[in-house]
C-alpha cells in the first residue's frame, strides 16, 4: 500500500532558538524527510487557467485569489457552483478543496507564501483560504489554511476569506472523515449539491479496520505508520528539544522518531472532536496537543503542533513546555 502522506517540503534543521544547524542526528523532520517525495517539476501548466500538481494529481486554478474578494463560506461554495454552471475552462467538477487537499499544496519549507518554490500561481494572497470542511467542534465554523505561514485553524462561516478552486481525483490524499454537511449556522443539512466536503468525499478511502494493536504499538493501515500508544509515553508536557531528545533515547527500535506535522495530521478524523481521532481508535492516555518534528519556516523558533481536541494544525514556541510526545515509525522500516 502506498503511504498516504506527502513530504512536508522542509529541507533545513533549526535549534530551539531558530538558528539553522546541521541535520545529522537531530531527529528533526528534515533529517528523516519521511513521506512521499515531490516530483520535479512539481507543477505543469495545462492551460492559462489550470495548473496540475504532479504529486497529487489535483488541478488548481492558476489564479490563487480566484474570486478577487473575500467571501463568506457559503458564498465561496456558491461561486464554485457558478463556475461549474459556466463550465470554467471546460469543466463542471470544480470544488472548494477539503482541508487535506488544501494542505497538500503547502510547502513547510517556504513562507510568504507557504507554497513550493518556483510555483506558477498568480494573485497569491498572504491570508486565510477556505476549505469545504466544517469544524466538528464548532459546526458554525469551517477550516481554513493561512498561506503566509501554513497554519490551519477554523473561522466563523459568516466571516470573509478567500477561495481557491480545485478539481480532479487526488492521489496520496486520504479522505478527511467528514460525514455530514452543515450550514452556516451549524445545522445538519442534506449533502447533495452543496459542494461541501461530505458531499464530494474526495480522497482515498480508509481501510477497515483502520488500526491494529500489538502490545503498545498501534499500526495505522491507511498510512503504514506505527504509533507508540501515548499512555506508554505519558508524562508532563515538554519543550520541543526535550521532545526530540526523549524520542531519540527510546530503547529498542532505532527508527522511532518525533512525527512530522503531516504524519500527525493524518490521524485526524474531521467528523469528530475531543479528540479529533477516528471513533474506533485504540489510543489511550491522550494529551491535549503534540509536538511535531517540523520547524515553522516562517518563525524558526516555533514548531508545528497538532491540537488534538480541535484537529487544528498550529504552532508552539519551542522553548515553552507546551505539548506532549507521540513517537512514530514507519512499518516498512520497522
């Protein structure tokens, strides 16, 4: 099975205070570079209006700020519906990307914008971009991604942000897990024709069962990653360097590492919250948030973290003891 996780794009290592350091033996994202590598070139222009991402097989509008002005969430969905009515660039299957589709185009090795170097997109705005995925914790809110520094959080659906249409059948991107459609008030509605995440169900389906357990090791059969049960590694929240050191000191399998942010996010089920994990998950001893091995290129003295209650991708100040440790290794190397 192909790993449904793509490389973050981060190529450098940084210390606790944001100074660049050699990657060897750091245990950081760029030292391991786990995930599917990017093709070169990453993008191909299909027309003056469409760009193909050769990594994911998704087609994006060349113009990133496609609608020119910020829109409410429902307005963004409606504008994409109008694109399809008019068969923009010859196609009627445009959609607002779900949270994993929009994150797939992000480079964590770039900022302002956080897009792969040499990208062909125009009118890129350094702000929030809507996804089609509703927040399970706050259903009157929807997920959005910030193109300045690559964070992912959620905003009120009546607020106004940008939209970037996408089309095509993706590879390497799992479904988000979202199973219901919800209007701007957070009320459940019929999905058909809404253009929301649960209407389209874009992405690779999850295997059943998704997880299996052997002792304290839990295999995710979607990603072929093996996670150490958090209960076996429980303790106080630590700073980022302590998190890296704790995993490096694990006895036994030398392949244990602190997961990068794409690996951590792959665990999220967007249909649930508190924690935002698939309901059948076997994990125990869960904390509120977990450090990733991925430094923020935008602010290198910060690193990405997964907020497990919400399912958000945020950042934490590396010297602060703000998050917990959740070791991972690849099944194919274990």
